[in-house]
């Protein structure tokens, strides 16, 4: 569950509502049956396709620290409804944000780069409505584990954990079948 004191989720919840620039929006194609526009598929290599499958319908379950604070790391959980490549290294991560009476899926633009077959997510100066500005994250994904750093202004720390299948009720109402359709990557590491 998202808690305001959980700065790591705000940092990794690479999930704010930053509007995409026009050139970052996915291309659209007419959907003949309904007349509605639907995003055109974006070509992905094997590592990107494995990462999209791994993150769709996933929970990131782990811990975070705050630099300069002693004590036991705090627990964190993030529900990812889906991960979609938009173009080049631009992706949209659709994350469930729970805070007080708020329980919504928020699409968040992120950069995804690759160190060999290891996915590296990054955001810089991310703005999250109601939570603030200046969120930064560098997060790498190695198989079904993640680790990285987060910052909100001058406060920051480390975060790490594992990736699990999300519960159906944590996924968006319009696509609850995502948990069934999103099987973990065949190999423990995307792209292998």
C-alpha cells in the first residue's frame, strides 16, 4: 500500500502524471470495427518483450532505506498493471497508487535502458501530483529481483526486492485478466 512516508515508492513510482511530449506519444492506427484509435504496436527485441511480460500484472515487493536514518529498512509494495514500450527507450508504466481514499492506476513515462540483458529504469525530476516534484530513480531489474536508488529533493536512499504476480483485485478494473495473461518471463532474466 502506498504511504506518503514511503518516499521510495514515490521515487520509483516512476508513476506520476507527467504529460508526454507530442513526439513521445505512441503512434495511433484506426481500429476499423469501432472507429476508435488504438496505439500502433511498437517493435520490441526479445529482452524488451520479456520485460514487458514480467512487469505486466506484477507486484514489486521489497524494502527501502532513507539515507542517514538508522534502523530496520521499511517495507514497500508497488502494483504494476502493465508496462508498455512507447518508442525508443520511452516506456509507460501503469502503476496502482493507493493512498488514503485514493486508489488509481496512473500511467507514468519512464526511460528504459539496457546494460546487456539487464533493464534499467530511470526518471529524473519527476512530478507527482499531490506528492511533489523532484523525484529521481535509478532501478535495475535482474530476473525477478530489482534494486536501485531513489530521491525526493534532498532526501534519498536505496530500494530492493522481488517481483511477484499481482492479485487480480489490484489490477485495473478494465483489464483484470492481465494477471492471468502475464506469465513470468520464461527465463529468470529477461532476454536470456
